[in-house]
C-alpha cells in the first residue's frame, strides 16, 4: 500500500505542472496557427446526394442507428458533410460523406 502512495505522489505532483506547461506552449505558439479564411473554396451549388444511412423522419434527420444528427448539408471543403454521431454513454464518432451528385 505504501508503494502505491509513493508511486502516485510524483505523478500527482508533477503531472499537473507538465500538463500546464504543454498547454501554455500550445496556446502561446501563434506562428503555426492555420487561418482558414486564407483558403477560399467554391461551395457546390448542385443538388446534393443524401448518403445512405441518413433519413428524414418527422422534423429531424437520423442516422443508421436512429440517433438524431444535424441536417445533411455541405459543411466541409465545399462538397462534404462532416457528421457527428453519438453511440451513447459519451461516445462520439464522425463520418465524412461526399455530397457531390455524380
């Protein structure tokens, strides 16, 4: 039991300072910051193709698991839909669908 206390003490003592140092370095580094407004793209004006697994039920969009999702629309790189899904208990996953109608 004493071993665990001695072992955990340095982690608890130094762990937070290491995390703070890393966060400070990341936040203070503006030279590597990407400014997305510098990269203009053309958003497709064509009718979109609804990906398989997405349906419109009642007044909301649902995915293949029956979970509510944001409306299917172009929201990434001019022709893609980046969808956020929930698998329950705080679990999330993302899908990337090409909405270009070919």
